[in-house]
């Protein structure tokens, strides 16, 4: 692990001014060096592991014009693998293959980008192993490496899961009382290796319009929690307030451009999600969070040897159903609030 001064990944321009007294000559650009930029997260909850391998670039004129040209950010020759190491010995090695993925329109990559991947083995990744990324660029011109351990699995607490047996409660039965919208905690126990946790709720619904029926969802970010250490076993929780749930739905569906074509909406289910970040990823995120300080010159974090970026781990925990009861739902009073309540009555939700 090491710290470097701020460097805008994939859009780096290093400007050095050399001046001497009584002279007006100066050098605008330092000698260019194509620095490897790496981003990879190992996650045993998914079937494919991805790693991005790019380079910094510099061009004459408007650098945003070069950002959409893949050749500007790609090395010509890359060979990479991820080694699984136990007690200092390589027990498995996973070569990284190339593929192209579609991306949302924006400054970088045009409409697609190259990524590298390997398939998660059927037996899964080994939580007792250390994983080392090895990259060879242009037949040895540059070598890059990084290593990480995994975030181990963790679980929602039984006390929280049990709240869903009769449907989760976001609204009371009497709209005239001041505590109409109850509070409750989303609760889980931290996993070994995880130090930062982000909780969210996903709300699924069907939208009926002139084109038929579409299954859609809204994501509600619930909060971030950090552990004391990465040994696991800590009790974690975020609080939900019922009226915030309905306000979220109203806010996200406000000014929907195709609202005139919607005839009705039907609630389908909810999911609770908690994403855990490994120690290095948590540090990387914390260093790059917006600062309220007047000091803007902050260091950036990287754990990449021979480049910049991050190679770490994460784990995604999803609660989507309860045993044989099926998908998570809302209780009767909460559904009635969705259909007729002060925040969502006009959004065409129907039984």
C-alpha cells in the first residue's frame, strides 16, 4: 500500500513549470509516461471476476476528445492472471481473458470498453487464500502486481429477518396519529475482511403502459457503516423511517417523462442489500470521498505496484425472500399507504 499525490485516473496531465530569474522560457509538459491504471474487485457472490487495465494518456489540445478513443487508454499487448496463494504457494492460477462491454454514453470509451475477466470456479473462491494480480505489459516493458484477501460471507440478523414474516411495516393503520410511520433497523453481522458496509433497499414494481407490462425497480440508499476492525462478528445496523420510504418513491417517480402513458403500477416485492468493502477498497473510497475541508490537496490511495488504482475485494449480501414464504413483501397497512397515502396516492399504484 502506498499514497500518491492527486492524479486524475485516465485523464492525467502532469504540468511542471521551470523558471529562472530574468528568463521567460519554460517547459509545459513533463516527459510522458503511460502509467498503468488498474481497477479490480474480487467477489465470491458473482460468477465472473472483472479487472480493468488501462493507461494514463496525454494529448495536444482538448484531452476530453481523446477520452472516447479506446486506443488512447489501452495498452497494445497485455498478459494477466490472478494467482490463488495459500501458505505462500500458488494452488490455482486464473488467466485473464479479454472482452468488450457496452457502456453508458459519456466522456470515456465511446460506446464500449475492454475489460479482462476470469470465471469464478464452481467450487468458489477460497476465503482462506490470498489473491495476487500479475500483469505483463508489452512483453515485459511494464510489470504490475497487487494482492488482496477476500471479504468473507456474513448474514442478516434473525431479529431483522423475522420482521418480514407478516410483511415489513412502513406505515401504521391510523393516519391521524403522530407516529403513523414506524422506525426499524436493518441489522446484520459483519464479515471477516470487511470494514465498510453500504445498505440499500430495492423496490420492485410492474408498470402498465401502452407497450405492455414492464418490471422496474427503484433503489434507496440507506446509509454507510464502518467497523472497528476487519475481524468480523460486529453488530451493524441502519435505521429506516417509514415516511422516508414513501418520500423516496414519490421523489424518484416525480416528473417521469412517460407518466401520461402509464395506466397503473403494481407493487411486486422488496429486497434488502448490504455491500461490504475490503480494507483497501474502503480506504480508497474514503480518500476519494468529497471533502468539506478548505484543504483540497489530499493524497490519493493505491495498492497497485507498478501503477495506480485499486485491486481489492467486496461481498454483496441480498435478502430477497424468507424461506418458503417467498419474496419479501409489505404488510397490509403499508400497502394501503402506498395506494392511498399522502406521498404516493397519485402514482397509480393499485392492488
